[in-house]
């Protein structure tokens, strides 16, 4: 019996071709996996940068109306209005100018849009609340607090301007 040398070479070429194909497919799969790894890291880094929260700040000017009577000073004002009000810039300017006067009384600001202050928004104002649950404000109000109680109450804009001038 004679062996055919051509058949043996043919099998070797087919085996080598299959091994090359196997390495090629394995290489492609590895490249895809490495690429997905780096893309995932890149996306995760961007997401982490986007989700970085600003440094928390303590505000010594803003107040929650529920704590309006609990401030450490004996005398101060609480100016309550909505920052979405068309006159909000005017109110902020009033506060800013008042703070520049000689020896101003401390003024706290209460935003009526804050979820914690929404309970106070009402059709009718309560000029003499004795407890935070009794606070009622119709659009804008300035409370003059003395000794932990409402000393004076202003809701007319011209009166508020006079007090903060």
C-alpha cells in the first residue's frame, strides 16, 4: 500500500487553517472584551463626575418657618416670600440694602416655595402667630420677632420697604 503524500499535506494545511481561524476569533473576542471594559470605565467616570454634589453649605440667612421662633437672638426679622414671585428681586435688594445700613437687625429669609414652608401659604395672613403651626402668609410677610414672639407683622409692601430702609 502506498500512502498518498498529498492527502497528508492537505490535512495539515486544513488543520493549520482551522488553528489560525481559532486564534483569530479568540483575538477578536479578547479585543471586544477589552474595548467594552475601557468604554464602561469611561462612561462610569463621566457619570461619577456628573453626579458630584456641591459642597454642602450652612446658610445663616435662610430659615424654615417651623423654626422661626427658635433663633438664638433676642430680636430679628423674618422676611417670607416666594422666590418665584415677580417682585422677588426687589425683595432681595431690600434685604441686601438693609444689611448695609448701620447696625441692622438680623434678617432671616424664608422661601415660601420650599416644601418645609408651603404649609404657611394661605389666602389670609395671621399677624400674631404664637406657634409655628399658626403661621399663615398671603404672598409676602415681614415678621419682627422679639423675645421669641411676634412683635410686629407687616404684609403691605410699602410698610416693609419703610422698615427695611
